[in-house]
């Protein structure tokens, strides 16, 4: 079931991921580094506000919907009531902030940021609802609709000279349209059905995770604010482009695995017990590494060609230096979030994640203050890697006491050999340039890596492929 659902989510998140890469190629050619920097700062601010204020609702949907499956109307009414209350509070907060802001450009971005916050929070709740229903097909429809509309409208407005505001309006339109597709799930609900006891349970579980998410966002995005402060919006734009092209691709791939894996682990724990959950987690982490390790190596080796194909000229030189470091940092972040953090979530002690991520955020901010003035945007990249390594180590050390996690050492060692073989093939090809060359490089990597995975039978992949071929032959 894990592989089947992962393949569904590969389409559901992979296609939007490709569209996002296309969007970045367009945006960095239409916008100056300053405009792209303003856009990146708004996205970072909205993401932080979303993490602090709304994420507990999202986590509540994912974790407790199976518990209250026989009381769906009551449960979803509670979630919707919480969302509306927070939307009102953030609207009042945004209106109050406008009183103290004089710059008309900043005022406009604050208004757009508030509207984007509401749209993003509701959109993400709809996605989690589809995840818990194990509906990757509909999940994919909504994800593709959002990214396509965002690219079309945002790209058109950017071309017409609307700058950062155009990209934000496009993203907002995509999220609203995608959420409208899923509105049926929120029908026949009402404030009177909301249950205070359920709300308290979700708060107790979700607030520590929200704090963790917000602090993780500090680790991933505080460097953008500090770069803007020390070096200006242009430096933020150049850094954000190089950061996002590596981080978003890797995060999407790891998220694809987690989208399928996490609900299966939760259901195994709730319905079959800890032993079944650990067996499922062992399968999950193997697939996670099977996807993440080769992509990290690929980004590190092919950074010059990736930058030249996907980014505008003003962004390329910095991206070549940034991409390998950000890819490695994203790998560490994904292993921490999608594997080691399961100890806290399965052990129902999510407060531990807060302290882990708080330590990483402190390390990140301190190193950014130290290194950005010294070495510029690369200082931010170095700080990111050190912070994620700190978070991963602390998550492993503290979480193992709550819910010990299995680690498939044998499968991982075979996987490392397969990745090394792939890297050996890419090394002599790394100097090629152009879209056609990139396609050839990626194809060579996939063929060699896939062949080695089958040859070493990593995670039983050879056996699974033979089984599928046998079924096809019988049919």
C-alpha cells in the first residue's frame, strides 16, 4: 500500500512541483532580484504566521480525524469554527498594523499577505482532509489546479509589470480555486456543532507542533529577513531563488513519501499496535532515503546546469554556489521531520519537538548574524546546514526515549552503494550545459540508479517488480 499510494502522490505532488520549477524559471526572468526578494519576504512572513496561528488545526485534522470518524460533522465543525475565529483575529491584526505603516508599497503587501494567509490556511486544511481520506487522486487534482492557476495569473501579472504583488495575487487565486473544488466537505456544518472538548484535545496535540513548525520556518526563512536587513532586498531575491530551486524539489519528493507514509503509520499504531507501526515506519524511512539521497547528490553535481536552465541570468552565479549546500541541508531537514520526529508524534509528546527546533532556530539566527556580514549569502547557507544538523541530532537523541524507531541498516547500506554508482556516472557529465544536456544527465542518473537499486534488491524492489511483471503476464 505504501508504494501504491506513494506513486499516486508522485503524480499529485510531482506535477505541481514541475510547474513550480517552470514558474521559477519564468519569474526570475520577469522580475528583478529586488522584486523577487519582496515576494520571497511576503511568502516567508505568511508562512511564519500560518505556522504560528493555523497549523494546529491542520495537524488536528491529520491526527484526530480517524479518532472521530464516526462524528465527522462535529469534528469538522470544530475545525471550521477555529479557522473562522483565527481569520477574524488576523484580519483585525492586519488592520491595526496598517495604522503604523506609511509606505504605500508595504501597506499593499500587508493587505495581500493577510488575504494570502487566509487562503493558504484553508487550502492546506483541505489537503490534509484528503490525505486522511487516502484520496491521492483528488489531492492531485487540487494541487495541480492551484499551481497552474497561480502560474498563469501570476506570470501574466508579472509580465504586465505588477512585480511581487502580481505573483502574490496569482498564488492566492490558485489556492482559492483549489479550495472551492473541495467545498462540499465543509457543507452541513455549523458553529453549534463545534465541541469544546475536541478543540482542547486538538490544541494540546497541535500547539506544540505549531510551535515546532513556526520555529522550523524560522530556521528555513529567518536568513531571508536578515539578508534583507544586512544586504538589501536584492540579496534576498538572489538567495531565495537558489535556495528554493533545491529545497522545493527535495522537499516535494520527500513530502510525496510522507504524504502516503504518515497516515499508514498512524493507522497501524491505532489499529494494530506499536509493533505494526514500527514495521510500517521501517518501510517508510527506506523509501524516504531511496528518493532523497540520489536527488541530493544529483543537485550537488549538476548545480551549474540546473541554475542555467531554471534561473534568470541575474540569479545564476549565486545559485551555483548555493544549490549543493541547500540540497544537503534540505536532506537533513527531511530526515529529521519525516523520520526522527515520529518518535515525538507516535509517543504523543510533541512538546519535545519544540525544544529541538527552538535550539536549531537559535543556532541558525546566531550564525546568520555572525556569518552574513562575513561571507554574504553563503553565510546564510552555511548557517542553514549547521542548524538542520543540530536539529536532526537532537531529535534522534531525545526522541529515542519516547518511541524507539527502527532503522533498516542493511537496506540503507545497499542504497548508499547505488547512489555512489549513480554519482560516478554523473561526475564526468557535470560540465555539460543546456536543457537537452540536463535531460540527458537526469536520464542517465535514473537509469543507472534504478538498475543498481534493482540489482541490490533495495527494500525488496526487485522482488516487487518481478511480482508486478508476473501479474501482468498472467493477465
